[in-house]
């Protein structure tokens, strides 16, 4: 299209998507399109971005080459030397103590000596934080995690303990830092904040000689880097895990393979993605009953999570290729995962069902897709997650580009309105 034709199509899409609304401030012309092409406009209004996606037949702003300067310019990739230093327990002291924007800066009192009751109390706190995260997302709990972690860091550096207690404390603090980093990731916080927590977790796990926790945190960091588009860095981090491969149980290896699959999917390498999913399935099958009891991996890598993560990886491939067979495979995985997710895992249920809805609608199965939209939005109530908000925006775009039979037009309009309202609530 010429610039004028594209501008006209965008204005038509604006009117179609916002009937009855005064859109004078959002209409565009050929000069505006020229500025967009030259990169002078990097992040148009939400209304204009939605219209552009409809006209150009894509589902994400990234596919248009658009980005928010305030978010993207702050996406500092972690210095590879820092990650490697943490892997070998060699971070400078200032990088391993008090991270995060919610720390008090005040002199929290640490006990002179820590014993097993202190360790057990910290472990109970982490269990509660994990439950909050699963049910409500990271947004509502990460500040509390940061405060607890600040105290745990002071204790680790200031209190005396037996060698066994000290290592257990460091290992527990590493798990808390891993969880805090995950919560920041889920909440859409600055990437540098997320990465600082996770690098610190790797450092503590190495000091504790806890190979499993270190590997688990590497998978969290790999997920985060993949999500922000730093796929090669994600695979570099996972490469460190392979140096400990013989010491990692089958369930842990399955979790590593699924992170690799999601990285390959992000880079549109469908063959490598499918191969990693198959390797994940093999490792998960080999984990058997031992995997259920694994103290590090079982909480994060049950049957529902493994199926769901594989489905999410295949989702990226299916959405990029529009391949019906890939869509069917992804839907099957995600539906199986949904059946395993417990009711209290509201975020996982919502993420899974929203993606099922996207695939069903994109595949032309509007009746099932609209049912899935309703189920996913029900699960999303009370969840505060940046990742969920991003998926809802993808669904919003998919619905905007759909054209079902007239009998479903009313339901589709209601679904669009409901999704848009849920997105606003997530911000």
C-alpha cells in the first residue's frame, strides 16, 4: 500500500474498533505514516497500534517493529561476566547483598547467631510467598518478598552459624531471591531489577554448593531473557546448566529443556523447539515418582506445568506460522495442562486458557474460542500479572481481526469488551 492507502485503512480500522467514539485525535495521514516508517514514531497510541495490527495482519506490536522507549531502553542485558562470576560464586560483595527498590536502607537487626528454627521460619515464609504468587501473580507480593530477602541477606553476612546451618540458610535465601526475581518478571518491573535478584540468587546458591537451586535460577533467568527478546543470552545462561548436567535429576532436566524450547520458539526455530519439547517429554517420563518428591524442582515442574510450558512454546510457533497442525498440537497440550492446574493456581489457569482461546479463534473455531475466552477471564479475576496482561492484549488483537458468522457477532462484541476491560484492570 501507499502511505495514503495505509493511512486510510488505519482510519477505517479505528472507526470499526471504536464505534461511536470521537477519534479525531487518533486519525492519521500520509505524513504520519512517513514518520512511522522513518522511526520518528516508535510507540503510537494504543488505538493506533491496534488499528495497525489489524490492517497489517499481525498479532503483536513487536512484529511491526514498534517498541516503547521507556521500557525497551531500560532492558539492560546482564553483563555475561556477572552471570559467570555468580555461577562460580565470585561476585563482588556489593552485588550480593541488598538489591531491589523496596529495601528499607535502615539497619535491620540480624540475630547474632542463626539456628535451625530461623531457617525453618524463613522456609515457611517462602512457602507462603509461593502460594501468593501462584494465586494472585507477583505484583501483590514482591515488596514483601524484598523485605524478607533484605533481612535474609543481612543475616547471611552478619550472623554466625554452624557450617551446615549457614549453607542451608544461603540455599534458602537463594530460593527466595529466585522467587523475588520471578515476581518482578511477572509484574513487568524493570529488567535490571529482575536480573539483579536472579544473579544474586545464583551467587548464594553457589556459596551454598546447591547445584539444583543454581540450575533452577538459571532457568528462571533464561525464561526472563527469552521473554524480553534476548534469546542468545538465554541460551548462554542455559549452557552453564549443561556443565552440571549429570548432577541434575530428570525432572530438572525436563525443566531446562522446556526453557530451551521456549527460547527456540521465540526465535522462530520450529525444528529446534519441537526437538526440545520431545527431549523434555523423555526426561519428564524418566523422572517417575522420584520427581514428585524433589525438593527443588517438583513445586515448579509438575505435569501441568510441563505440559503448559510445552504448549506455550508451541503456541509461539503456531501463531507465527498459522499452521493448523501446529495449532492443534498446541491446543491439545494446553488443554491437558489446564486439566492439571489446581484451582488455586489461578494465574497458570488464566494464561493457559487465554492462549487456548487465541488459537481456537485464529483457527476459525469461534464457538469454542468464545467459551475459552469466558473461562480464561474468569480465572484472571484477582490475578495481577504483566505476562497475563500481554497475553490478553494478544487475544484482544486476535478478536479484533476475527470475522465469525453473524449469529456469533453479539457474543464476539461482548467478548471484545470484556477483554478490553480486563486489560485495563491489569494496568
